[in-house]
C-alpha cells in the first residue's frame, strides 16, 4: 500500500499547486515514518516546509525512486 501511495504522490507532485503539494507531502511523511522509510519522511517534511522550492521536490522524488528500487530488490 505504501508503494502505491508513493507512486500516486510521485505522479501528482510536479503538477500540483502549493496547497496540494503540502497535503501530499504531509500524508506521505506520516506514512513513510510509519513504515520506517525515514529518508522519504524527511524529504517529505522538507517539501511540506518549502513546497515551492524545486530542490526539495527533486530530493523527495529521488528518495521515492530509491525506495521503489529497494522494494523491488527485496521482492525478487
């Protein structure tokens, strides 16, 4: 379920406005912390604090991709 959430956030993040970006980041931060994906949670918190900062969004997308790669590697 968390992987599906991250994929949905990844798809919506770039095209979202400030308020939606904060909402997406907030929800993801909580879920990521709950499953132990702390790098994703920290990156989401940075987007939540600075939703218009491109570097924070880029960092979150990178962390999501890394998490997807990790899940794929242990699912083989």
